[in-house]
């Protein structure tokens, strides 16, 4: 059984091998349930058919520019940027659009004045496909999600995991979105302070954690 991404990171899952094994088992079960589901398979096929040629046409990514050395200060940064060109702005292929976009524009050109009604019809079909997968998403959250993900938070609905997985599978995107929605995204590696928030000063007299029955650990300022 393949390990989940991040499971080999010494700072994360190797400290808790049972946790890594449990996640592996849950991922395998979730994927098996979804890929065997008849409604999900039908929705994926209909989604591909609905996308048409423009949705299934692969795009060729523009070549990435050569990386620049990290500038020492703003003056050096401006000097480096002065002669920089956008990857598509050097004249070679500057007027070329992604193949999928060209196909989509051609289809709208054929639709002409019927475009608004065609778009409304397609959106209605997409909403129907999404709604058909809601019971599967609810089942996955009920059976596998940890409490903090299952309960969600006020004003933030849970991600529609089965629908996102259907989109990813239909268009050959990252299939890990399914298990990450249900089980949580694995944090890999150190996450140093970004500097965006001020660092909180510790209490003058330190902090003592006091355990109270049925309330768990609660930080209490230490007395003088």
C-alpha cells in the first residue's frame, strides 16, 4: 500500500507510525468507495461529455523563465527587472492562445446569439451533477473525517469532496484532493514564522497548565 504524501517525513508521520498506517488504510477505503460508486462514475462521464473538445484539449505550458539570483536590495532588484521579458512577450508565440481557449472561443462563435441560453443550460446540468454527489460526500465525511473537519466551522461549508474528485478525475488533475478534503491536508516540513503577525510576548510570570475535570488543559497565569 502506498504511503500518503508526507508520511515519510521524519518530522511528521515517522514519529507516529500508527497514524501513518491509519491514514493509509483510510485513503485506500475512501478511494475504493468513490471509484466503485455508480453515480460518481456516471457524473464523471457526463462531465467529460459536457466539457466537449475544448475541455479535453491539453494545453502546452509556456517555458519558465530562467531564475534570477536573489537581489541584495531593491536597487539591484530594479536593475535585474529592467530588461526582463514575459515568457510570451519575446515575439515567439506571443499571439498564440492555449489550445483549450481557442476551442472554447470557436464553440461560442458557433453558438452566436444562443450563447446565454447554452451557458444557462450547461450550468443547470453542472449543478444537477454536483447535487447528485452530495449523498456520497456526506457519507465520506460521516465515516472517515476527524471531528474538526466533520463539524466544520460557522459560515464555512465543508468542501464537496466527491464533486471535486469527479472534476479532478475527469480532467486528469491531482486526485489527492479527495482524501485531503476528508482527512485533512498533510503538513510537510517546517513552517517557520512568516513575520505577518506580531510575536506574542510570554506572560511575565510564565504559564502553568492546569487540568480540570471534563474541561481539559487550560492555561492559567502563575501566581507571584
